C-alpha cells in the first residue's frame, strides 16, 4: 500500500507520514468538519475550498521546515478540519472529471491531494510524541476517529475505485516506468486491502471497526504513556539507591522534589520492561521494586489498566480480518510485507528457539553461580539478571561498563561519530544552525550537505528523556523528498537519553550510542530518497524492511576508524583503548539469552495476539483472562519467560496496540532485518569497509530506492546474493545445535530460521 493510502487506513498516530497538498493562504474558509465527507457528485471541481491559517501553505523557512514560533495549539483542530474538507473536495473533483481515467488525472491527482492535511498531521503527531500537553492529547482523542473516517471515505469510495481499477486493468499498455507502476499497483492494492471489493454492508462494518480501533488505540497509547511518565517509582532514602552514581541519586532527589515529594527519591520509568538503573542497584529489594513497577504497569497495579482494552482491540482486528475472508489479523495485515505470510515469520523465529532456550538456561546457571559466590542464597530473577551478567562480563572480559561510558560524550558521539561515519561513507557534511525555531529547547538542528557542497536536507536531533515524550527512539519527516513537489527532506531523530544534571558532562551508555547510530541510519534512508512521489519516498517501505538500513549502520559505531574519532574520555581526551574495544566486542555475544531473548519473546507474543480469532479474543473478557492468555502464550514457546520476560508486556506494548495497525504482526521485523543487517555487514567487510565506494554502492542500490521495487530484488542488487541467516547466528553466538538446519530466505518470501 502506498504511504498515503496506508495513512488513510490507519490511525491518526501514523497519519503524520501521509503525503498530503497546497492551498492558498489567508483565503476565507467556510467549510466545517462535516465537509470532510465527499462533496455531492454534482459539485463542480471549482468548489474546492481554500484553507486559512498557518498550515494552509508551505512554510517559508528553509526546506519548508515548520515555523514553531507561528503555531499555537489553537491552530490544529481547524487545520485538521480544513485539510480533510479540502482533500475530500479534491478527491471528488477526480471522480467528477468527465475525461476517461488516466494515470495522471486519477493516480497522480490522488497523490497530490491532501497537502494541507499532511502539513498539520506531520507537526501535530510529532509533538504528541515528543512534547505533548493535556490539550494536545485531548485534540488527538477528538481528531483520530475523524481522520480514520476521512481516510475511509477515500479508500472505500466506489466511484474513485472504479477509476483506479480501470487504469490498473489496463496497466500493461500504459508504458509506465517502474515508479509509476509501483504507485499504481500500491494505490489499487491499498484500496482492495481497505475494502474496495467488499459489499456495501461489509464496507459499513469495516468503517465502524476502523472508527472503534482509532479510538481504542489512541486511548491505549495515552494510557501506556501515562503508566510510564506519570507513575515514577519512589524510594525513601539514598540508601535504597546505593550503587547508583552521585549524579543519578541527585537527579532522583531533584525529580522527587519537583513532584512534591521533598526528601524522597524518584526514578522515571523507561518504555522497556528492564530498566537501565537496575543493574547498578546494590539493594535487591530496590531492584525488585523498580522492576515490578515496570513489569506491572498498566495492568491494574495502579489506576491504569489496559488489559480489557487490548482484548477488545484484538477482537476488532480479528473481526475485520474475517470480513476480508482471512483467518486472522496476521494473515490480513501482512499482505505487503517482505515475508508476506505469518508462517514465514513464525518459522523464521521458531527455528532459533531451541538454541536460544538452551542459551538462557546456560546463562542462568552462570548467574546463579555468581550469586552464590557473592553470598546470595537465592536464584536469579529478572531484576538480578543484568546485575550479575554485568559482573560476569566484568570478570570474564574485565569490562567496566561505567568506565566505558566515560568515553561517550553525546555531542562527540553525534558529530565526531555518526556524522564522521556519514562523511566517510557518503561524503556528507553537517553544519549546526541556531536560526531555525524548534519545538523544545533541547532540540539541535543541522543542515546536511552533499559531497559537492549542495544542500541535501535538514536534520533535527531531540536526544533527551522528558515526561512529555513517549518512550523509545524513532525517526520521521517533517518534509518528504519528492521531485513532484521539488522538496528536500526535513528529518528528525528522537531519543530518550536521561539528561545529565546541570554542569555535568552528558555521558551516554553504550546502548544509547548504538541507538544514535541506528536512528541516523533511518535518517540516511530518508535523506537519500530519490523518488517522484512522496508515498514511495525514503523510508516508505515494508514494515519488515524499514529497520534494515538503520540496523546495518550500527556496525560503524565500533569500526576502528570511527570509534577512534569520537570515543574520547570526557576528562582526559584519551581515545578509547583498543583493549577496551576488544573486550566490548568479546562481551557482545554474552547475555544473548536475555538481550536477544526478550526481543524474540515480544515478537512471538505479538504474533500470538495477531493469530486470535474473533471468538477467542472475545473470550478474554476479564483482566485475569488476558493475563492468563499472555502467560500461556509465552510458556508454550519453550523459553525461560520467568527469567527473561518480553521486552514489552502486552499492557504497554505500544508497537502493536497504539495504532490500528502499527507493528502488530510485525514486531518480528526487528529480527528479520537483523538477518539482512548481519549479512550486509559481511558484504561491507568484504568490499572495502568504511569507504566512499562501498557507501555509494549501498546508497545506489538500497538507500535511494524507497518503496519502488521488490525487496529481494533490491537486496540482491546490493549484495549480489540472497541474504544468509548464518551471519546473524554467528554474531549472536547462537550457532550450533538446532541452528544447523536454519535456512536462508528466498525470493518468494519463504524463510528459514534465525
């Protein structure tokens, strides 16, 4: 499905990715939200209204970047209403065109529609993710179902579909190029997937379900964020936090004071089940308290409980899939994935389970020995795992993670690490600028330049955790690259690094360094977009392909030349010692039972939810039954779930429950793309490593292709071969045993294990 049509069919939280159009500024606007419905068939094309307010026209700032000084919270609702009404009229004008349907007057015209709506959506949904307020949340709740209904009025319009189908049926004779063909096929397939071939009664059912899903998933996302951001964990004394650094303890005291708990200590939850401060805590009861607050969030342990919400979401998804004649949501929603079928994704994951389970048991035994050696009379639990895993790492590999962190200062990581990598591979350079308005004072902005000195785009970097930001890290665009609109990309990366106390150096963990390289890999995928159409541009690819370019860029964080350029001790300026790097790499294969296991468990849990029938989901009618389903689903996998719980429990699994589709039946993508990633790393090592030649080849064959071609073909154009899973198994230390039967994916989407 094209990104525009995918956005129509999904929730408001993904609508910001829509490619949407220009209207005049300062012209009077009289339409109301009711006008979001298509204009009657007899209306002339000239009836398209003009918008007013900030979002009615492109920004006048460089690269059309948003001017946050001119936007207020009062602008969003009228802009959404106007944008929907304008696009509805634009679509009706396509339908009313008396000329025979052509690629230009129907497919391209549809691609051009909704530009005002796209402008407001991109800004609004970035802010609700990064710097939200009660007012923005209320607008989100109000506008999400309206956007869903608006999308349905387009994707499920029978007159529009008739024109699209006429062109699609005649496509072989049109002489279209590859990108035109992909846009046409994506438009047609997207409308079929939305319900264009259903009966009128079925269409009404789908619309009703879409509306309900929009409301429920928005509610879930807000609840999950509230359970994280609004419910920090309180401790009574500094002794409870023994083991944490002085800076961390001081930050906890300041945070508690800001919440009205003078004399206490507060730690904010992060989005994953495991919490980064747990390993340093010497007090076992404190470790358990922090872990359980995270693990039990949104499950009724406090006043937030999402369990019946997710059961209802699963039921509605299964019901919708049934209307399309599909056995379950996974089968329905995976139609445009690289893997294509649930069985492909499941077999890919399940093949690795025996070796992974054995690794978990082996590592747990090592941890229990470490606990006993430390004088403990208990067996390892999830809140102990990383503490003792880190101890074993320190002993076996002589690796002090706190000492490692002292070599990673945030600005150097970005400018001397990430940007240096981009220069060596792709010839890019970057210039910090302070003349452009930002949505929060912590956001950094850079102009990105090509090797020839021409401007490539604009990059926003938002690194720090704050209560108004949802957890995790992500990339998206304020402006997409498009030759049709003559636009260059304006891209942002968002992270959640705990901010250092005032006056202290901003050190970052090894994991956050990795994430910084990862997210900039997404940014490069967007910057190197080379498409006519926004909806095929840059990262507008299949869900199980989009993480691949970002993951492969993680390899450069420890590439010797890159590492030596940015990993400098914050006090002495000393370059990170080679011996320490070797220890980091040696230690990277240890603890895969947890590190890799929690991701596999989450991916399989996601597929279990997506495999439910309507009746099975409806039977989960109490919170206790939801808990039982989650536990039984995980137990039958054969993994050590009491020791290695999923990275996200269902109750706060934003990836799969905070939008009508999102990553549902798609969290496996992180594993699938790891396979592509590690295979690609082998190619780079065999073909010049960190070189302009290797980088240009990757740019030409992958990063610049967007969603314009088959993904297996794209990969083979790059690597000259099909991807091989063995490189991932070797990298994770999961070779041997059952792994020997793993099969590489092939070009019809079938895959073996991982």
